[in-house]
C-alpha cells in the first residue's frame, strides 16, 4: 500500500498535518490507535488563551482547521487581557469536547486524498538514510516518501495515580512502545517528559452558588477569519471560579509522601508554567489560596473540568482535597486526575521545516517535540504537513521568521535552543509582539496560505481588500491635518476629545488612548465604507504608529544580520576571544547565519561581534 505521506497520530498535530498534506494534493494516510479519538481533547476543554490564541489565528490564516472547529464546537468565547494593549490580548474558547472531536473526525473522513487506518505504528522503515514506510502491529507495511510523527504522550506513555501506575498513551488507551524504540534506533536523541490532568466532576454534585460566575463576552468574536462575524451567534455557557484554602493545602501537603512527583516514581520533567497542584503547594506554600476555574466539558454541562487542579495524588487524597473546596463539599469524581510520562524527541534534532536532520523525509510535530498544548501541537502539525508536501513537489520550504509569526518563534525556539521541559508559548517569547497581533494574523499570513494552496480565492481577495483599506485609511490620517480653530475644537469636543493648540495630523488625534472606532468614523468619514475589521486595524496601527515603526527598524537590522552567512566548515575553536561554552554550542548547532547563532541560548552579543568580525576577515581573505 503506497502513499505520498503517512501521519502517525490523530491528535491536534496529526489532524493539521494530514489535512494540509491531503488538501495539497498528496495521497495521505493517517494512522491512529483509535479512530473515534481523532481530535480528542486529552486535558482541558478549551482552545486558545494568551499567546496560544495567536497560534490558532495564525494557523487559520495559513489554512488550518483548528479555528473553524472551535467556532463550530465552542460553548464560551472570551477575549483575555481585553483591558490591555492589542499585542497581549488572547482569544480563548471553551469547547464541547465531544462535538469538537466529532467535527474533526468528520472533516478527516470527508477529505479527498486522505485515508484513515486504526492501527498501532511500530516501526519506521528507512533505506540509505531516507524513510520508505511504516510497519504496524498488524504486520501491514505502508510505503511513503514522507512520514510525520505526531504521537503526543503515547510514546512509552506511563500513567501515575499515587502509587498506582500503568502503561497508557491516554487513560484507557494503548501506549506506543515499539515505535519509540524504532525512533531511537535511527540515532535520534530522545528524552522523557511529564504532564498531567485534573479530576472531572459530576455537575449535579457541585454547588455553583458558592462560586464566582465567569460569563463569556457579550459580543463574542469568532476564532476563524473565515467565519462570518455577522452570523456568528455562539452557544455561551458560564464558567465559575473557586479557590483552594488552608485545609486544601494541608491535605495535599500531608500526602507529599504519596505523591509520585516527590517520591521519585516520576522521572520525567514537568511543565514549569502549568504545574500540578501539589507542585504549586510545594513551591508557593506562602500563598493562602489558588484560583480554580470550573469549566464545562460539553454543551450539556454534565461534567466539569477543574482547571488549576492537575494532580497525580492517590484517589482518596484527590477526593479529600476536592471536598475541601467551597462549593465542592459533596462533589463526585467521574474521572480521576493523573500524571503521564512519555518519550519525546529533542527538537534540536530537527530542521526549521520540522524534518529530522538525520533521516530524510521524517518529520516530527507536536508534543513529541517537547511542547505542551493543543495550539502549539496544531501549529507544528500544519507546518510539518505543508513542508512535507512542498518537498514532495520540489518546492522551497515555508519557514516563518520570528518577525512574521508566533509560529516562527515557536519553531525557532525549539530547533535552535531545544527544551528540557514541556515548552509553552507566551507573548513574552516574541520580540516583535506588537507586530504579531491576533487581529492582523490574516494580513501577515494569508498570502502564504494562498500561495501554497490552502486558502481559497475568495478568502484571499477579502484579505487583500482589507489590506488596501488599511493602507488607504492610514495614508489619509497621515496626510490630513487639523488646525486649532474654534470650529475644529468644537468638533473635537462633540466627539468627546480634548482641544488642540497646534496643527496636528489626524493620526495624532487617533493615537489618543480613548479614541474609538466610532470616533474614527466621525473624524474620517471615508472609513465608513470599510469593513469593521479594516477600521479596527486602522485604529490599532494609528495608535501604535511610533512603536510599530521602531519594531520594523529592529527587524530591518535583524534581516541584515540574517544575511550574514557563516561558512559551513568554520572552525569555531580557532576564533580568538570565544569562550569554551560558546565554541561548544556553535559546534553543536552549526548555525547557518549570524542571526541563527544569536538565537542559541548562551551566545552573547560580544560573541556575535567577534564572530561577525572573523567572518568579514575570512571573506576578505577568500576574495
């Protein structure tokens, strides 16, 4: 059985990888241990959040599926950090986990060029350093030129609940044992990580009256740029906020001796920024309480997820600590929380295309690369699927720069710096986050999606029109001015703005902190004919003009550095002035450009200057 691309794993990365490959015209096979679990939300019932929302918007602009699925299955939509600047706002949606999974599986099964096989992949077959296929536990041999591994937590997955442990990729599902050994046999460096999830509670046993109500937005916006805002009327369910207390902390603390995290039973490193509740209590014992977000898992709201209460403590302890929380005194656990250890590939083994450096045609995406989160996984899956497809067509790969996308930051961080703990996306990781906002992801990336073939003509034309309106609006604001006449100041007062004392451009007026789209329409009536999205863009770009221009100047400097190529056979040890640590890292990562070298953790600006001078001298000698 021959295919162009084989994707192993039906999680968020596998979905995006297989859809991208198939939609780009390549015969694709998705191998999943359980077909009905394609698109399962293993942990929290939500998509997006701070920085994670950026990733979802970006993969949507490139032609991915996650945002559309979220709009179809969402049960509460909120914009986080709404009171702060647009660069750090984040869209987040609670999803109906069942409907999301069914939506994704239906999409997969209805996609042309895409087949599904419910099997366990056990061996990656190679010949002369190139992949040739996959052998499954049933003995089936599937041939392909490109293989994308998206196994999540399934590689030698080991679940921990107190002293109890058992092999599983997700609770109740088989782990993938032999595939991990097959990957290692190819000489690929692997490690061990840990993540976890919380207990799920029977809704009818929760007293919500003792908790704080957390409603969704009054006028929610869709996740996907391709969803019509005018007709978007989502189902909005409330969430709730509860708190741990001193009794909770005492219960947890008195059971540290039974916690796999502290007894040595768990060997893998857990996520620093999403710790278990026992880890929180151990590290922050001085805090008198911790937030818990009580979130519905489906539209029927029969079961609730306790966000912030991830644990691997024994079942009796889980019950005691949940009962100590106000509002959950009589709560019944439907599913207990657990920790899971799994094998992962050290991402420095990968190129920026997510292809492994050692084996041609073998790609890795998602949690296998040391990340955590549905959104990080989906973004990598899409890029792996795109690049595997482009390679099959002998086309140039799509590698997004750090100044172009959060996806670019994510992949660049992984392949240049590696990770020893589950990597999570944050806005602080992006140097140019004022340019990489959620609201302009379509303007930044839709041209790429259209060029590749994942975005249709109609969507592309709409984005082109938005860009033209943005340019026209900004030019108008720059060119038009107001003088401090009685008539002009009276007009400003009528729209709730302060007087002016000097001649100013309209852009300066719009840049005021309280200026709104409604005021923009009165100040510059020509924008009234523009789309709502274009007007919002004009407002943001005008407000942050000076900061945006400063970041663009920084990017120009970065691009100059990017163009400085490092000779492939350069002997870094012969360069005087570089420390042993810097030499060791340069030799290990062998960066192709000066900019790539700057992205390696521990490479100082002084070391970059020395390297730059040495390259210039070497180039002069060679010329």
